[in-house]
C-alpha cells in the first residue's frame, strides 16, 4: 500500500500528497504524452485520487518537479514525508473547470482532503511533462448571500479569440481598482448589470462588492494587493495570482478567477490562503 501511495501523485493544494484509497490496480501502460493534451493530463492526475490509477504519474517529470506548496518538500521526494498522514479512505477530487495558457494549466477543484476544500492548482509543463506546481486551498464555506457556492457556475471555455484582451482587462482592473483604489472605474471593468459573486461573504452585483469594501473600511480591515505574480487565461476565463495583506494584515496569496463576457467581468471566484512564515517552509521555492 505504501508503494502505491508514493507513486500515485496528485496535486491537492495544501500538501499535494498522494492518493491511498485501495481502489483499482495500477495501469500497466501509460498514455503517450504526445497524444494527450496538457489539460487532459492535469484532469487525469487530479482524478487519480478517485480511481487509484497510477498511470498519470508518468505526466510528472521525475527529474525536475519544482514545488511551491510550502507545506511539502521539493521534488517527488517531498511526497514521502506526508504519506503517513493519509487516511485509510484516501482523498477525492472533482475538477470543475480547467483551462490552458501556453505551458500552464489552471484547475479549479473540489477536494475531500481532511474535510471539504476548494482549490486552485497551476501546473507548468516542459516537453509534455509537469515540471512545476503552485496552489491555493481553503475550507468549503456556506453559500454567499446570493446563494452561490465557491464552485458552481459556468465551466465552458469560449471566446478563444479574446484571450489576450481579457487578460489585459483583468490586469488593468487589479492595477486600477484593487491596487490603485480607483473605484470610480469599476464599471469600466465590471458589468454593472451582471456581476455574479462566489466569495462566501459577498453578494452579487456592484452593491454587494461595495458593501463588502465598506465593511472592511469600517472594521479597520485590509485587502491589499501588493504584487501580481501571474495572470493566466484562456478565452473567457482569467486567473490572477497575487500577494498581499488581508483581514488584520495577514500575509496572503490571492488566487482570483474571473469570467468575462463582451469585454467586461461578469463572474468571480477566489481562494485566499495565508502564507506561513519562512521558518515553516518545507522548500525554498517560495509561494509564487
């Protein structure tokens, strides 16, 4: 069983550990990496939690695997340390949406990982193999005031011809509004007639967003986007990976997923995770 655990790798956001449920035996033959898309490889790897299939491990470069989950040691060797903590029933994963941007693949996933969780995983490929991984993970929380969950909503990737324009718009939105505080520009970026929110504490629409920002200000809380590290997108979906301060000033990673229609943001999902102090890191690669 431990041999299966150490080889059945998957990318859960908190520890990117291995699936250990006694399910199906290992597949003898792995798919040709040249005939499987990078998004298909990521989905297969994550869903190996459920199947017990070890074949998707072949999609990870065994000689170069750079880990940015700070709770896990670098390389494939980092998995061995956490195997002993895997419960007998293993873990489960359900990919809700996935898209690719060049050599990067983004997955928005629901996990049963020491309890229900939601995560964003980002994988980088070289020569058809995964060589790097970033993630953000949070507890599943109740639906927001508009009844939306952290995972529901559209999943289809469309408007492929608008990828670069949509990424540019999200970058400008973060710079002008989230970093620059220019709330008068909100309607230049967000559709005022249709803005669907999946953050558990915020209702739909600009009114919901405004109420949340006002609450933060009145309570002396902060939401500061200090550095934008990556903006990845395909068609109507764009993910930003940012670093900053949240709440009472906690050092956090903001992973924000936006859906766009006709040049405006119409939907938003996010995961905010605290970045541990340097003394607690198990690798030297940093969160970003």
